[in-house]
């Protein structure tokens, strides 16, 4: 199941928590994040464990970047375009965009700027992707739709702090776990997500957390 398909199912199903699970079920999870967000950057160290836990259920874990109010769509578009060249290219692109926007504080204001940055910093030990193809892909409907659906998912759920983890079941977004007073640090949020994965895949369904409606921002 592609990220676009997963996001479309979530939005098409409305914003209500699905039925209580009665048997072991695969978990579908979307992480909303921003490349300039320090908490999102730090969450990267916990994502492999979350990914493994989701895959153990037979489900899928997807990373969906969203922009902050002062940003353009460029970084998200470059990431979604990179995904079309495989998971290795997507993973390196994700790490480099965090390096540019968070570590270096460099705003990615255009697709061209983003792709040029990738070309300059791409690890020499790794096969070089087709950067021209990546640039062209940012203007295609699948990539544009993925970016729009990610933004709509966060806005529709009233996500106010990033990163945020959205559990999808029966085509609808349900449990939302985001950085909050309850989970102020990345280890605490990761522990809550891992616990929810176990609950969502088993016999019980956790009580949903309802974030305060507001625009997403890092």
C-alpha cells in the first residue's frame, strides 16, 4: 500500500475512530513531521524500532513531511519525488533534508534548491540517483497529491505539534499521538507509539487522544 493510497483511505474514511479491534490486525501508521523541526529530527533515531514493530504486525509505517507556515512545499515535494526511486534513495534524501533544514538552518525554498543541495551532498559511497528525474517528478500528480494529502491529514486532525503519529484502520484515521505535555520528549513519545502499536494489533483499542485544532507547526 503506497503512502498516497494510505492517506487517501484515511481522508475518505472521515476523522472518526474506527471500530474496536477484536482480533490481531496489521497496523498502518503515518508519521507527520517537518524537516526543520528539532523534535522530528531527533525522532529519526526511534523510527527504525517503530518501523520494525509495525512490520511485525504485517502493516506499514510511512513518513509524511509537511511544511510549516513560513515554508514552501519544496522540501516535501523533493522527498516524495525521491521515494519514486526506491527506499534507499528516499532514506538518504530524508536524512539530507533534515541536515539542511535543521542542522544547517538552510531553508529549502524551491525544488531546484533542494535538488542541487542533494546533488552536492549525496554520499559518494552510494549510487547516485537520477536527479533530473527527481526534479521532474515533483510536478507530477502522484507526488503533488501525496504532499497535499499529508497536509490535509494533519490539518483535518487538528495536529498542533510535530512529530505526530496517526494510526489508520478501516480506512479512517483513529488514534493520534503527538508531542505534548503528556509526551514532551522523543523517548516518551516513542514509548507511547510502541505501546499503541501493540494495542492496535491485539485485542484492545486505546482511547484516542484528541489534539487541539490548530495549524501544524514544528
